[in-house]
């Protein structure tokens, strides 16, 4: 396989899991952490780019637009991981053209640890309803708050959303946010994995989730580790 010009194999980051026969360092599947020069790196992206992992790249509202412009010219892009950057609300809003473009094939979006607040979540949630191909969403360790989680959960219940994996770990959740997530679980026919690790979910929140799971036939993996659930909370 090859890596983007000017980068060593040691800089390639193992962010996605691929089939064994696939080349993880090819021009179609680029995984890199801390690129030396972001503008120059963007220019190296191949027109057939399918998967991009760009972690610890210093992405923020000042430099996200050139990347989005470049990605709009990659019609085969289906996996995008921009974790460990500083997109914040304006940066997450800048993703809208990529999420709402016609004939998008994006299935995987990882925005973990990007300082996204409730306002950014609301903007992101609205855009996600225009991306029916998306199946994996990761918002781990942001600043979503109740309002943001409610917006994301509401988007997940939209008729055009078919999420299979939703990762919301390390976002403190109040009862209203948990109720919104429980509503998504109750109504979803596609959701298979839900991660709510370290979210401050207490016994009452666990009961809400448990009740919703009784109405769900698709969820096969639920991560509620490191929450103060109380004994037997999910054994109802």
C-alpha cells in the first residue's frame, strides 16, 4: 500500500477496521494523525477517496472549510473520522454541505472530542436528517448537554435516518436527555449498538432504558458502564 506523499508509514493511524484483503494505507483509505501541513495534506487526497481518518490535526472553524470543499469532490467517501480536533459548534455546522449533498454515500461519522455544545448538536442533528446513508455516529466526549442529546436522539427517529451504531459516551445526561434516547431505542428498527458509557445515568434513567429495550428488537449491544445505575437496574 501507499501513504500520502510526504508522510511515513509510522504516521498512519489505525482508526478503522477493514477486511484483511483491503489495503489500509492506499490512496482510497487514508488514516493519519497530526499532519505536518494541513493545506498541503488536503491537496494530496485522491479523487477516489473512500475513507479518511484525520485525528489530532488541529481542525477548527478557521481551517475546516478547505477540507470540506475538497471532500465534496470525493463522491465515494463513505467513512469520515475527525475525532480529537477542535471543530466546536461552527466547525460541526460546516459539515452540513457534506451531509446534505445529493447522492452521498457517507455511512460513518466520528466527531468524538471536538468541543461540540448543544447549539452545534442541534445544527448537526438537522443536517443528519438529510443523510439517509449514515449508519454510524460517534459524539463521544463532547459538550452535548441535555439539549444537544435530545436534538441528536430526535434526529435519529426521523424517517430517513437508519442508524445502526450511536456512540454518546462521556456526555453528561439528565433525565430529559435519557428519556429522548430511550424514545429513540423504543422506536428504532435499525439501531444495533448504543454506547452510553460514563454519562451519569442513575437508577431512574436505567429504568427508562430498560423499558424502551422491551419494545426494541434490533439492539444487540448496550454499553452503560461506569454509570451509577443501582443494583439490578437493567434486569427488569
